[in-house]
């Protein structure tokens, strides 16, 4: 990964692509029974959505240019296909990950389900070494989990994504919420679940742009440029 110096005199984040992602799950019917929230291994993934963005040089300085948000696979894809294809994407582009509660939920679930299907993910599991990998909690240049980072890694009470979006004047969740996913899947409304997952990805990306401004990775001109090319 290549680093550059910002005008503030410190190293900026790697110019590798960022990958903002979110998953939606239901209780694994083979292993979880009851109404309580399942442990991470017993979540069955029904949707994975993501947005890829590159840090590019514009006339007014660096900004993030995003591709259209999309969901892995099709509505009738198996969980194994979803997990396999998403891991393949990470292994291929080696991105900086951006999530909301990805460290506490999304990544552990993905890794447990990868174990279930005997999938290999050396980059996701190891990165470049002991300190440069997605498992290092404080390395937001590898995995920026906003729920963790914005709460100073547990020093203050974590906010919900919808609350952060409200603070920033973003639309947040406009339809269903996570508690309704299982009911939607049971009703055959998986496309609605995929659309909901994509909405969370878009909201997370817009919060990331403000965070990148806060850290000096981009300036106000870069923020405005990134907003002007949002893929929706």
C-alpha cells in the first residue's frame, strides 16, 4: 500500500479502494431455536451489499469516487455463494473496509459462515502481518468501524447508524429495519431486504465521507466533489 503526506504533515490513509459493506441475516434454522438474538455462528446470511470507492486526484485535491452500490449474487443465491463471492472480492481488491458495527457483527458472522463452507480467505484473515490487518481494532486505515471509532472504541456509549445519520441530516433508514428481515425473507420479499441492505451501505458511505474530512484525508472541496458524484 502506498501512503502520501497530507498538507497537515501526517500520513494519509492508503490509496487502496475502500469497500463499504453490510450484511443482513436470519437465525440459522438448523442451529438456533427460540426468539433470542443468535450468537454470531448461528446467523444465516441472506444479503450482502457493498459500495467500492477509490481515492482519486481531482482539480481541487483528492476525493472519493464511488461506484454504484450493489448486492452480491441474486435473490435466489445460496448463502455459500454469497459468502464465497464476497470473500473473493475482498481477496482480489484488498480494500480498506468501512462498516457500522462490522467488527462486532458483520465480520465475525462472515468468518463463521466461511468456516461452515470450508472457504479460504487468507487476506481477510491475515492482511499484511501482525499489525496491518483487519483484526487490529484501532487501525481504522484497515477497517473503519464507525460504531467503534466514533465512540472512542467503547469509551462512550455507541450511537446507532440512524442517530448518526440524523445528526448529519442524512435520510437514514426510510423503510424497514433489521428486526423485520426474517419476516420479509419468510414472505419471499428478499429483494426488499437487499434494497434495505443497500440503503444502509449508502448511509454508511456518507458518514465515512464526513469522517474522512475529520481525519484530514480529504478537505471540504474533496467532500463536495465526493458528494457530487454519489451513485444515486
